[in-house]
């Protein structure tokens, strides 16, 4: 009777042995893979044990500035003043801390603004010091801008940037400083153990080189090493918690966010902002736009000569191509030469490019498997870029120059042409404009003229300091490393080839010090704005980018030399001994040409009264719209981060209350502010009803603050009538 009982036992034993063998084989394979030197970073000494995870935090905060009357920074046109919101601007941050030493950290912030100004950087660092002491410093905090051209300016302390921004606009600066700090606070507070993965992939059909004639100046042998005249590779860092749940994604791709053109007057984060929005909407289901824990960021890179307007430049009057050295149209000159596409209008183009970015990032995120391990490092130096000596080769050296803008700066680009009849590619000045400049501004010194050659100087900004220095000359160079990943903080807009040379120099410098296989990420528009950085060869033909390379023909070589020095300091652990110029100071500025706010309303009306109501019924795909007695949105400056200028609300009959479905950050809503006479204004709230909208009863609301002469600021709201939304598709289901 024992026979039948034996079988199950021996079967069990065999099963156990098989499981044991499989287990040994599996763990051997895992161990072999774990201890195989990683192809990309064999220099890393030992992998971290399982419990040694990075600490990772991500955060997002609103940094939308005044949405009315302040000129946008980007195209440099003085009449492109804000007049509403398509989308809000957000700051997004990640913080990483070392497992062994949790005070050793690096911080990367990308803000949906035009550029980081020196003033902004100084203010942020001052507040971080007050709040966190020595934890967050010049060397381990990188501030980068996405470079949207549809956000307010006014946050600069150098004269050249104040000219087109109506001066120094404190509410504009405050909104960004507060947003950056808040996003760092949020990331700081939610730090937890997790994993970081890197992935890279090519994205086609989303960019073009807008200065191909410049690019062609680079030697044939150099160009032949690349398949395209733009960098088409997107890099992503995917962050998860220890359980593998996604917590954030940070990506870098070289593209100008200029799908929204210079006629746009609504705050917008443009194509890269749309990509971030799609990603976050998907990951933060059930949250309103701009809310929810998951953070997706699309940061800038070497975008100097890269446009998103993929149809290329055409004369707006005749329709013919103006892809020529001067971007010149036979009738009307350079100001008629404008690029657009790929959509039928700027709104559609923004969404097409943004969706391309989003889909690529999503694909890379899902496939990301290369995990990042290793120590964190950071290095920062203040350089006097107006006076750097560069060793070009064994026998020759070059010098950087005091800042100056060339004639072609005034020509603008095909993404937004300039004024008068300036054209790109100007290597000779003009007696008339020279005389105007000498009379109104300053005559460039012979030293500057010589140094900047062949750039004909239009504005010798480095020699002008009234009322404030026209350009900064003490400039940040900075880099951080996270294991085998190095993030290089570029202090401006590097062109494609300038970026490639920088990337290769940093990589080879690490290699020369026994650390091959570093992943070099170029982060654009960091810490201070110095316009463009072209190669020496591109500089020679002085298109817009060359004319805007303010420190002269050897600017790029000087930066590359400095980045090599930072690499050496990191690998030799001598970061503390880096030489540095004294930190620039925060200037006391009181130049503001914005007129004070005066609000008024029609007789017998209240602020928020409905002037034109909604229709009783809409179908999906239509636009629900209402007009209200408005007040100047600048009154809301103090309350921007907690206010939504509009809501779309749905009636919920189970709870018998209105539920907010959309806010002013949503890409399906628009807040439009129209200024009338004598301080009167109209606010328009629009909802572009998406196809997947649930049928039901809805209403629109408008929120604002008004201020009358000598009166304080008061909040008010306006509410439309209720309306029905029909969705035939929904009914069929
Ligand atoms: C941890 O890192 C901080 C910041 O880099 C450093 O000051 C400190 O000495 C480190 N502590 C240890 C124990 O290594
Ligand atoms: C600019 O040049 C074009 C083409 O030569 C000419 O038609 C136009 O009148 C010029 N405009 C000004 C303001 O000089
Ligand atoms: C901007 O794009 C719109 C289409 O959305 C077009 O009508 C307009 O002419 C463009 N303006 C400029 C200055 O490019
Ligand atoms: C420029 O740098 C040189 C050394 O490289 C130094 O001797 C000179 O004083 C500097 N000039 C200025 C104006 O800072
Ligand atoms: C060194 O650089 C200078 C200036 O770019 C160039 O004229 C010279 O030919 C170079 N010398 C060598 C040996 O490459
Ligand atoms: C530049 O040099 C020329 C001739 O050497 C001289 O006449 C002129 O005044 C100088 N210009 C300036 C701004 O110093
Ligand atoms: C800043 O400038 C204003 C006006 O020019 C002056 O009243 C104020 O005292 C200055 N503040 C500082 C800190 O210098
Ligand atoms: C607006 O902001 C101010 C200052 O932070 C605050 O005192 C006030 O309560 C806010 N008002 C509203 C309506 O949120
Ligand atoms: C909401 O109310 C409408 C009309 O009063 C009714 O037809 C509908 O069934 C209700 N829906 C729910 C979910 O209660
Ligand atoms: C919404 O539906 C209409 C009609 O079916 C279609 O033409 C349109 O492209 C859709 N819009 C979107 C954004 O999908």
C-alpha cells in the first residue's frame, strides 16, 4: 500500500530538483549579465546592490506670467503683446540623489519660457540658498528653457532684452522664479527610491535646418560624417519607482518651438508643450490639465539653426520659395520670407509637431531598458566670455570679443523676419545705419571691429552700459553627471554642428581620462542667454545665427575648451579648485514702460456680466463661446498660480452640482482678452468641444480681478447659461 504513495513523493522530488536547476541556471545568467561590463560605461566600478537605488523626485509648477499687454520674448517684435491664454507655461524639475550620500544631488529644471535670463538665474539661486542652504547650488542646479516664443518677456536685467519687452516687468520675473522654486519644492518633497533608464531614437519629418547655407560652410569631410543637417536623435530619461511604476520622463530634442508664429498673442508652450501635455494627460488620467503626479518634460537642445516650420520659407505675397542665402523675396524683400507648416495653420502645425514628439518619446519610454547607475558629479564656472584666449592648435590661438550684434541680427529669420530691409548674410555695414547707430547708440571701438570680423557690427553691446549693461559678459558654463549620463548646460542656442562638436569634445575628454561611452545630453538655453553659438565656419557668412554669435568667431572654441576643463575637474575630483570670476550681481532696475492698469465697465454692468451668451446646444467638434464684461488680466498677477481664468463645467445630477472638466491650461479651451477704449475690455471664453465629449449639460465660467482708479483689487466671476452638448457617436454606443 506504500507503492502508490511513493510516486507523488518522487515526482515532487524531481519537480523540486528541476526547479532548483532552473533557478541556478537563471540566477547564473542574471549574474553573468549583471557583472558583464556594460558596453557603454565599463569604467563604472561595480554595480550598485539592489537596495542602492537613486532617490528620485519630480515636480511641476505653473510659471505663467502676465497674459496681457506684456510683449512676448522670442521674435523680438514690439507689437506681439499678450492677449490671452491657449495653454499655461509650466516648469518641470527632476532631482536625483546618490544612494550612499543623499545630500549629493543634481537638479534639472526645464521651463516653458523663451530663455533663462541671468537675472532669473540669480534670483532663483538666492532663494534656493535661503531655503535649502548648501544643498542646491550653482554647480548642481541646471535651469533650462524650452524656448517657446509665445510667453511674456520682461525678466532680464540687460538693456538689449528690455527694448522689445517694455522694460523690466517684475510680475513676469516673479511668476517664473516662483514657478521654478515651487517645481523644485515639489520634486524635493516627493523624492523616493527608483530607477532611471536611458533610451535614444531618431525622429524624422519634424524639423528642418533654417540656415542650410551656413551649415554648408562646414567642411565636406565633417558634414559627411552625419546623415542630416539637423540632429534627429531624441534622448529620454525615464524614471520609475522601485516597483517599476512610471514617475516621470525627461526628453531632449533639437527643435525651435516656433510653430506658433509672430502673429500669435496667446500664451502658449508651443509644439514641445503640446507633447508634454499629451504625455501627462495620458499618465494623469482623471486630473485636470497641469495636475497629477506624473511629469513629462520636453527640453531644448542644440536647436540654433533648427526650425519646426517644415514646409520651409516662402514669400507670403507670391508663394515662391525664398530658400536663398539672404532669405530674400523679389517683391518686398526679406520681411516677406516666412516659413510655416506642416499644418494648414499655426494651430494645426503645433499639434502635428507636438504629437510627433510625444509619440516618439512614448515609444522610447516603453522600450527603455538601459538602466543608469553610478555616482553623481557637478561642476560650474563663471567665465569672462568677453576676454577668453583659445588655443586653436599648436601654433595658433584666438580670442573672444566683447559682445556685439551684427547687421543680420536685425534681419531676423524665416521663423520671424525683422524690420526695415535688413537681410541675412550681411558682411558689410551700411553708411546710413552706421550713422544712425553712432548718433543714437555708440560707435564700436576699432578693437571690437577687428575682433568680430567678418561681422559688421550693428550694435556694440559690450561697449554700452547705459542705463544698464546691454549684454552679460560673465557667463555660466556647467555640467552634471548621473553615472554614465552627462548633461551639458549650453548658455544659449548652439547650432547643429556647434552642438555636435561640443558633444564629441565632451565625450572624447571623458574617454581620454579612462571613461569611455558617456551619453552626452546637450541641454539648450541654460542659466543665461547669450543668443547664438555657431561654428567658426558658419560665422563667416553671417546669417542671423552668425550675426547673433555675440562673442565673435571663436566663441564655440572657447566654450569647448571650458567644457573640457569641467570634464577634467570632474574626473580628477578637482571641481573645488576651478577658477571662477566673481558672481554677477542683481541690478536695481526701475525701467518699466507698461502703462498702469485702469479698468472700467459699461454703465449699469458688473464685471463678469455676460455680453454674449452661449447657444443652447452644441455638437461635438463645435466651439462653445461666451463673452463677458472683462477686466485687465494683469490684475491677477499675484494670483496666477491658483487662478484659472476659465472653467468648463458639467452638471452632475447624482450629486446635483457642477464639476470642473477643463481649465485654462487645457488645449481645448481659450481665454481671449480684448482691450477696448477707456479701460473697458471684453473677455471671451471658448471651448473647442472634443469629439469624445460626454453628452450632457455644461456651462462656462470666467474668473478675474478688477481694479478701478485708486481702488484695490477685487476678485469676480461670470457664468454663462447652461447648454447641452450632443454627441451622436456617444448616443449610438
Ligand atoms: C555627501 O555629499 C556632500 C555634498 O556633496 C558632501 O559635502 C559630504 O561630504 C558628503 N558626505 C560624505 C559622508 O561623503
Ligand atoms: C525693401 O526692399 C524691397 C525690395 O527691394 C522694396 O520693394 C521695399 O520698398 C524696401 N522697403 C523699404 C522700407 O525700404
Ligand atoms: C501665422 O500663421 C497664420 C495661420 O495660422 C497665418 O494666417 C499668418 O499669416 C501667419 N503670420 C506670420 C507673421 O507668419
Ligand atoms: C583679459 O585677460 C587677460 C589674461 O588672459 C588679462 O591679462 C587681462 O587683464 C584681461 N582683460 C580684461 C579687460 O579683463
Ligand atoms: C592652426 O590654426 C590656424 C588658424 O585656424 C591655421 O591657419 C593653421 O593652418 C593651423 N595650423 C595647423 C598646423 O593646423
Ligand atoms: C579707428 O581707427 C581709425 C584709424 O586708425 C581712427 O581714425 C578712428 O578714430 C578709430 N576709431 C575709433 C572708434 O577709435
Ligand atoms: C533702487 O533704485 C531706486 C530708484 O532708483 C532707489 O530709490 C533705491 O534706493 C534703490 N535700491 C537699492 C537697494 O539700491
Ligand atoms: C490673491 O493673492 C493675494 C496675495 O497672495 C491674496 O491675499 C488674495 O487672497 C488672493 N485672492 C484671491 C481671490 O485668490
Ligand atoms: C440626469 O437627469 C436626467 C433628467 O433629469 C435624467 O434623464 C438622467 O437619467 C439623469 N442621469 C443620471 C445619471 O442620473
Ligand atoms: C472630430 O470628428 C469629425 C467628424 O467625424 C472629424 O472630421 C474630425 O477630424 C474629428 N476631430 C478630431 C480632432 O479628431
